[in-house]
C-alpha cells in the first residue's frame, strides 16, 4: 500500500517537473532563439521560483497576511453561500410554484460571469469587505441551491417508496432517505459551489478593494500589474491553483471517496 502511494506521488512529481522543463524550453525558444517576445513578457520558471522564495521565506509585501485574509474571506463567503443555498433549495423543494419558476432564474444567475456583480456590489456595499462577500454569495449560492435541489429531486423512486412503506414521516423521509441517498451528488454540487466561490472571491478582491490598507491575494496580484512584475503575478496564480487543488483533494475528494466507498461504489 505504501509503495503504491509512493509510486503515485513520484508520478505526480514527475508530471509537474516535466511541465516546468517544457515551460523552460518554450520560454528559451520564444525569447532567446526566435526572439518573438521579450523576457519581461514571457518569464522563465526560474524567475517564478525565485518569487516563491521571496514571498514564502522573505514574506515580501506581507504575503502571508494576504494569504490569511483571502482564506478567511473564502471560508466565510462559502459558509454564507452554503446557508443561502440550503435555504433556497429547501424552499424549492417545499413549494412547487416557487421551484418551477425560480430554477430557471437561478440557472441564469449562475451563468453570469462573477465580474458582472462587481458594479452592483460597489454601489450597494461600497469599496470594502461587504462588496467582496456580496460577489461571493451571488456567484456561488445559486449553484449550491440548484445542486442540492437537483440531487434530492433525482433520488431513486425505489428508495422513496421504501421509506414510505416503512412509515417514515416527512422529516424522516429527508433525514433517512433523501439526504443520505443524494449525498454523493450533493458533495459534487458543493465542490462546484466552492469553485464558484473561489472565482468570485478573486473578482471581488481585484475590483472591490482600493484602500491602501486592503489585503488579499487578488488585491496583491491586481496591484503588481502596475509595476509589470509578471513573475510575481504568476507566482500568486500558481499559489491560487495549489490552494484550489489542495481543498479539492483533501476535503471534497476525501468526503466523496468516503461516501462512495461506504456504499461499495468506490473501486480501489
């Protein structure tokens, strides 16, 4: 088992090392051989690795403060979006008229790019934290609500008939039938909502924070563009990707695998 995990880890490391080598080769060809772009526009991975050292070890620009505040906004915004999504899903499930009319509206709102909410957030909330949370909630709550409602609605009718035959009341039908049976789909929906929250957060931090006291990875990356520090901007983008991958694997991936394995649906 340990050997299998070790080999899997080494394969993953080899894949990303190959990407770095490919990046370095393409950058060398474009900048030094063909001279199609300048080194300032197409930076090498070695410059980006230097930026990692400057940010992670030297804490330049108070990098870790930006990381901490971004994660706080992400968790708080996702929690608020989850609460609102559950409430909307419960209303859709309870009232047929509401469900048949609001579902299309939520689908339309979900399809809007997150940046579309920025002007409204600035008008309603001002240039501060409230505007960022406004963008996060409107960017992810509809997705969560639709995912939860669809997961419950698509539960196998056999389970529903079995629950009614066994005498489950309305509350028991949800706690013992609907929610457990739809949990794998709900986890997928929450993972999608998390991704929407992550993207909405970056849109909010880049466009709703203009105070000199503001912090956040999106705010930092937006301001680095004025000095043309592409290597530092790429470093922050890679950090954002790593954070997203970590939570997808460590939280949602493990929860999904645990549920599927418990039901005998996960193959080793």
